[in-house]
């Protein structure tokens, strides 16, 4: 976590509270947090360093949510190799594998 706080300090100045970093840490991976901080720094530079702390916080949070959402969508998209498993006794073979689980519903 210290690396992430230091990244914020180096790129955006005064960091948010430790509580804010703890919230982000509970919701996002460190990589997502780092990418969002860097994107926020780029946005701040584009705006000639005029973003307020509140604006930087909201922008970084939105970027983190978008990146986490995109990662979740990629992990659950059809064709990514997900396996459908049917427990014994359900009348379906547990050895049946489907790349598209929705096609298995009768």
C-alpha cells in the first residue's frame, strides 16, 4: 500500500486519507489502483494541474471502477474457457463441458 500512496504523492501531490486508500484496497487490485492513479495524473496534466483533491479522488475512483468492471467482464465472457460442471445425481453427466453454459439449460 505504501507504494501506491507514494505513487499518488509523486504524481498528484497531497494524497487522500488512509481510509480512502483502505476502501480502494478492499475493492480493487493494486494494479488497478496504480493504473487509475496514473490516468488521473495524465488527466490532471491535461487540465494544467487544476483538478481539486475532490475531483482527483472522484476521477480516480471512477477509473478504478471501470477497470475492475472491464476485468470482470473479460473473465466471464463466453469463449474464455469456462467449464460447466454438473454434480452427480442431477441427471446430467459431470464430464460434459460447455464453453457456453447458457446453451446447457433445458
